[in-house]
C-alpha cells in the first residue's frame, strides 16, 4: 500500500463530473469520505463538536444527500471501512492527548470570555476522527441498504482488491 496516498495521487489523479460514473459501482474508502465530506468540508464543518461531544449534528443529512445523489445518478456506492491498524505508533493515545491540549486551550479562551477565539480554537481540534464516526455511518448504510464491508486491515488495500 502507498503510505501517503493523497500526496502520491496528487500528480496523477483527475477530476471529472460525477455523472460520468452513472451505472457504475464505486468503492469509497469510509475514513477518507468522512474526513473530507463531513469533518473538514466547509459546508458540513462543525467546530464545536469537540466541545459538545457526540456526532456532528448535520452528519446524517449530508450522508443522506450524498446517497440520494448516487441513487439518482444510478451509481452503486460500496463503502469500505478499515479493520485492524497494524501500523499504530508506540503510543496509541498520543494524538488524543495532543488534541485534549487543544481543547483545554479552547476552554481557557472560553473561560476568559473570548468566545470567538474559543470557537476558532475548537475548530482546530481533530479530536473527533473519522474512525469515531464509523458506527454511525454504518447504521445509515444499513438503513438505506447500501453495501459496505470491513477490510481485515487497510481499507485502501481492500478498495484496490475490488477493482475489476
């Protein structure tokens, strides 16, 4: 598997209209989808999720809209979720500890009556990861009868194996 897929793909990838995939089955790497369509997409971005906890409030709506678009274009999405991560760092809690520090700074700003700065700081947090949202996305996919599978290890490798 290519470690820095996006950097590698930047030079060879191409953009086109979604309609060009009409009548096709399309494999979607779930973490990539959640990161780019829900957690960091300007329309769906909710900076206070790390402060409030839970799921992004508009998450279901955005996913439903995407699935409806796929359906209207006769595109069959096939979501692939990562399984075991065998490349975990020595300290698996390192990222959560770092993000807890960002959240602590944001709460300090809030306590100092700097609401706008606090919201901006919470917006910098990546405390909520795509993997935290997997179960909710899977429940929507089950409800809509959309195919998905969980790869043994890397979802990208599983997506590659689905290529026909």
